[in-house]
C-alpha cells in the first residue's frame, strides 16, 4: 500500500491526540528500548489513572508535554525538530496511523499551505 502523505512535512498532529493508548506489547517494547522495567515505564511515561471503558488490551495512555502548536503533545515528541524521539520503539498505534493510504490532516494541511502560499503554514483544527 503506497502512502499518499509525507509525515516529514507534518508538525505532528497525530502525536497531539489526547489519548495515545498502549498495549502490553508497547509497554514491553518501551521497557526494552530504555533498558528499564515495565513498572518503571508505567511510572515515568504513563498518565495516572485507568483507561475507563476501554478493552482490556489497553494498558495505559502516554503522558503529554506542553507544545506551542497543539497545546500538548506526546512526551516522546521533540517539539523543536517536530519528530518522534523513539521512532523505532514507538507504540503500535503510531505505526498503524492513519491506517489507510491517505491522512486527512495531511490533505487539510497541504490545501491550507497552498491557499496561504506558505509551505510552512500550520493549520490548526482545534484538537
């Protein structure tokens, strides 16, 4: 499946989703990546509290950090370079995004950049 978008031209919209849910396999991958225990991963990188109303496959949600563009963004997102700092160990949900050939935000962003005649314009959606 050939992608019709370029994540390298995006300011990290999908990383600003309020709930980036993790599965047990993601927890283990992060523990291996950082060389720490799963318990330490939960303590350092997960938001406190349970995920209500979610399937048992979800074991937690990633913490966020402040972001000038979207308000908050994933704790593993470098807000200066606008890139993931754990790309090779990123959660499965991040690997699968957007789950199809097209990314709606990328198409919206491309349209706005063309309309504004500014290749660096960042269109906000009120996320």
